[in-house]
C-alpha cells in the first residue's frame, strides 16, 4: 500500500434487531439458570453472552427480576415439553382406564426426572412465584399444570376418578410430586442411589394412583 492509498475502513457494525437482542438475553438467561440455578441469572452475564453492552439489557428489562421471570416461563415450557413427550409414549386410546392411569404416571415421572436432569432450571422455574401465573398457558397452550389437569380429566372420563373428587385435586397431586422432586434434588434425600431414587419415584406415583381410585 502506497502513501496515496486510502486507509482501509472497518465494515460498519450491524445493529441487532431489537427482538433478537431480547430473545438472546432470555436464551442466555436460560443457560445461566441451567448451569447455576436462579441466582446465576444476572443481567451483566446475559449481555456478555449475547455480545452487547451491559446497558443494552435495560432497553428490554426493567431489572434482573424481569429477565428471571422470562427464564421462569421458559423453564416451565421446557418442563411441559418433557411431560408432553413422556405422555406421548403411552399407548392406548383416550378414555381407556389403564392408559389414562399410565399417562398420569408419565406426567409425574417426567416432572421428577426433569428436576434431577435439570436442577438449575427446576429451581429457576419457581424462583418468582409472585410474577408467574403457573396455570396460565402461553401461545402453545401448554403448562405443566394444564397437562396435569388434562390427565386428571381423562381419569374422570375413564371412570377411574369420580367427578365429585375431581375439582381441585390437581393441587395435592402436584404438591406430592413436587415434594418428592424437591426432597430428592435439593433436600435431605439428594444423596440417594439411582435405584433408591427410582423406588421412591415409583412409590410416590403408586401412592397418588391409589389415593385417586379409593
């Protein structure tokens, strides 16, 4: 290059579309939660992962809790996806008593397995209960609670669960499965062997099944 040649200019920086930045921050927040739970979801770390300046996060989220609320919703949707996939493996027409019971068991199994396979996301899913409506479905129409309710409704259709007992019974069922998942993931039962864990999961599901048919 001679003295007369113009100096090469850096290509202009491409501005990220606003929606891409927000989606990227949420995706980064999900991965932070996956690795370290809700405490790991920090705006500065999310912006670093996306490759934008720290202040860019505040164009999309008022504070860290707003980002965490989005991560919570994403974690719930991933859990719903696991539950949907597990129930899809169950053979049998809707309304068949045995198939309906197996589908309810698949719901519980997927929930407890998610807690063990994704402990960070499981904890993040419940980090901001006051900002997340757990029973309200998004565009997909699926939440863990709506899937549980559908499984219980099928038990009524199949004649396994009496209609008189159906109203509100999703909450003690949910609490039982969630309690087992929490005790064996973050609680005093977290050191169980794989075989012991599977036994407690089976006992939990059998307890629920027996209580619904009595």
